[in-house]
């Protein structure tokens, strides 16, 4: 697993039909574990607002928080491609604002950045600055209020709107895109038509790869999502371990002679 994942390598994986495995991580410890597990693309997602900071949406997440967690995750990741999210408000104001924010994330240690929605001019300018950029279409969490909640996007007549957005992002130079909460047929059509990589989350099995939020696959949160699969119940195991620790301290079993000087 020593061979570093690069943007050209992701393109080769699509061409060969090798699935691209992506996961979020937000710090050095979990970044290193994901890297050691062979995850290809590690995303410092603005979902850190939900899973680390307890916000109900990603909207309050700041550039300072993204820079902090990108630098921390960089310290643990050496093989995977490290992609950092541009948070809400860091690119929507103007194209130069988007380029400046992307530059800052790269200086913090990212290999590439990701932004949500239909911003081809910003994608073009960030790409022209030498920064690989990913799009994110379908349900885009920073627009949750505009969507009226966590809803599948691209049903019926809306499908062609998302297909057009995907074409625009590819033409603007994006190297890939996340396809979130959309009908599998639409994600399949985008994946087969585009040359760039598609990474699904609630986008069905035909995407070039899949991304999941770390806390969802580990069973660290109580919320269960249809688009996610829990591969463990780490939250329950943490509770059990900490309960045993508390019991042993209260019962005078810890520290024992082996822990004492
Ligand atoms: O912030 C995030 O974790 C994401 C993934 C859901 C794709 O954007």
C-alpha cells in the first residue's frame, strides 16, 4: 500500500473499473488508521460540524476549523489523496474568494479541494491555479435549507438539471465529483457519460467509488441513515469500556499493583 494515490491514478482506476474507496477523517489518528486500511481518498469533510462539533448542519463550519482539521489529518495520511472541503461562505461570494480559500486549504496540507453545487467558474479558476478540485452534486448539505431538509435530489425532470451541472463541472476542469442522495439511475448515467470520477454517497452501486462518513461506518453516532452501513458498533464498545473503567475506579480495583509505583 506504499504507492501514493494521485489524481491521474484515480483516472486510471476509473478506466480499469477499479472501485475508489473514500472515507471522511478529521484528525491524525483516524487519518492514519484510514490510510493503513487502504482507503484511497480521505476527505476532511465539513461534516466535522455534525459529527465532531455537534452542529445540526454544516453551515456554521468556518475556514479556521477546516484549516485546523486539514493540518491535523495531513499529519496522519501519507498514501491516500487528501481532499479538504471548502466550507459554506468560503467560495459562494466570488470566484477570487474561492481561489483564496482553496489556496489556504492546500497550504494547510490538502492535496485537493471540494466544493458543493453549480460553480463552474470557480472550479475553472481553482483548477487554473494548479489545484485539483472536486464537485459535489445532488443533495448538497450546505444548501439544506434551500432543499427543505435532507431530501433525495434529481427525481423526474430534475435529473436533467443535475446532468447539465455535472457536464459543466467536468468542462470547467473538476477531476471528479461526489454524487449524494440521488436516484441510482441518474448517478449511473452521469458516471457512464463523464470521463472524470464519480464518488457516490446514496448514489447507488454504479458510481466509480463510494464515500462514507467515518462515524456512520464505525457506529459512533446514534442516527442511522439509509445511505450508510454500520460496519461496527464502536460507540457501544466505547460506552462498555468506559463503564468498566468507572466501575473499577469506584470499586478500588484500578489502579492495581501493576499500575502503581
Ligand atoms: O462533508 C462530508 O463529509 C461530505 C461527504 C458526505 C461527501 O461532503
